[in-house]
C-alpha cells in the first residue's frame, strides 16, 4: 500500500530529474486518477500499468435492459438474475462505491468516517439486494463471479465488480461478458466507485535501479500498453490504449464502455494504517450482510476503527 511504502522506505521514487518529462506525459495519459493515486508525500512511488474500478457486467445475449435505478436492480435480484461478489474486501469496496454516488465523495483527509446517515442508508440498500442473492456471493470475488456468468446462463447481471477485459474477448470463455458503467443513483453520473488497478514500482533494495526505472517507464508507456502489453492479455492503464479503436473492437468496447466510471472513480484512503482498517471494515460490513445485526452498531464500529487507523 502506497501509504505504508512512503513511510517505511520500501520503494524508490520515480520523480528524479531525468524522468520528469516521462512522468508528465504519463500523468496526462492517466485514466482518471490512476497515475496520481501513487503520488503521496511529494513523491511518485509507482506507475499505473493497469486501470480498474468497480463497474457493472452483463450477458448481452440474456438481458433485455440494463437497470438504471436501485429499484430496477432490486427487481432483477428478486428474479434471481444477479451475482454480486461480496467477500469482505469487495463488500467494503461496493459500500464505498455506493456511498460516494449517493452523497458527496468520502474525504478521508478529514479523519472522520462517512456520515452516519449515508452509511446506514448504504448498508440497508446493500442488505435489500443481498437477501435475494445466492449465499455464495458473500464469499465470492470478481473472478469467481465472472467465471460463473461466462459459463452458465441463469445469471446475467452484476452491479459492482472490478472489470477484467479478458472476459470481453471472444474465445476467452464459453460466453462473452460485456462491461458497462455503474448505475447513476442520484443524477451525478456513474461516479465514486473505488479505484483499483495495479502499479509497477522499484524496490529501494534493488542493485539495478536504473534498469528497473527504465523498464517500468517502458511498461507504463502508451507504446507498450497499446501493443505488447494488451496483446499478451494485459488490461492497460494508459488512456492511449483505452482509446484505441482496435482494442475496443476486440474487447466489445470494454474500455470505452466503462471510461466514464473510471474517470469519476474515487481514490481510497492512503494513510499508513489504512490497510488494517480496510480488512476490519470489510469483515464488519460482510458480517452485517450475513447476519441480523443493528445498522447503528455497525456504523459505530466502522467509525471507531477508522479513527483508530490514524493512531500509530
């Protein structure tokens, strides 16, 4: 995690004089805040080579329309047509994605958790859907959900899931999955989903730092991302690749179809200590979704643990 890295000195930073021009170019070619999400404490600790956030996924051959409201989503759930990966880490990811769309984006710099009203509203929205889902969803991750949807014909929609472009390529699985933006819940657009993705970094202990920096910069470059990286199954983090017509055609518009959600994605807290809260918070939310627990007690636990995460 970038906050722990910055404090503990595990990595070397990229923003050295000889790399500044390349960094400036990569920043301009970032999909949403992918590049900037690795900048903390005045340094660039990694380069975005994979851009991802929670989007939606569906089977075009099975679904007649995409839900455009929470009520429509509930109706699909009642008809047993939805999967939603909600193992703890993904439960808290979806929680954030919904919170940020129905209210102002969560600002962790204030060192206060999301307000009580929005937290409880989101928890109850999630619970409303979960009661109609297969029990397996509460231990499911995005790849397991995609695998099931690609190989079976009884489920055809997932509202919040990290996208994997390989599933949109013909021949990858039995059936093709299409990815789209998330539901706009309050008229603000498909914004606020939790940003994910992957960064490439250089160990501070490396004996070949110059070579490592050059290699990392090449992997993140538009030329590599739109060619060898994509052609070998990679999911690019560079906007030039995302806008490439051939790439979009080959992936059934995976990139153009989810771009709005990526551009509006929210950067999760990055302070040293957050990772422990992320694990605890995911367990707390997952437990709430599984059991008959009081939502106000859940809010109190989340608020307490989040504040505690700043105390080192």
